[in-house]
């Protein structure tokens, strides 16, 4: 997982890393342990954050197996809960360019 590899770069500019999924808590625990993820993986109950952040993948309508799944991406949230930057690619196969994400995050937090 690329985010796990870049965790130290985010921390160097003062950013804490966490992941979010709507999966079952047992799956989250098993995945975290088997993948050796070095950051918390949070559960988005009822997909509240996916909806609030506007990153729901619209390809899947209500009643489909994947309804509520987000576009893959990154959201930079301030300690006060303000969204400072959002990177979410349409679909589910592509991910944001990590060099661009790091550059924009550095800019958003005033890091060099």
C-alpha cells in the first residue's frame, strides 16, 4: 500500500496519516494486521464521511452491491475538521499521483 510507504514523508511535514473504509470491523482488523499497515484504519459508519466529503462513486446506484463506495483518494483535514485538500479520482482503478498529492499538501500546510 503506497500510503504506508509515504507515511514518514507526511509525518515529516506534520501530517498524521489514517485510512478510512466502510468494511466490517473484523475485516479491518485482519487487513491491518496482515498488511502491516503503520497507521490507523478507521471505519466510516453508514458512509457518513464519503457522503459529507462528496467522494461517493456515482457509478453504483442505490441497491447495487457497491453503493456508497468512494472514489479512491486522499482527503486532507485540519485539526478543526476543515477540508484543506481533496484528491479523489473517478472510478475505482486509478489512484491520485502521490508526488502531486505531497506537493499540494506541503503547500496547503505551508511546508517546504
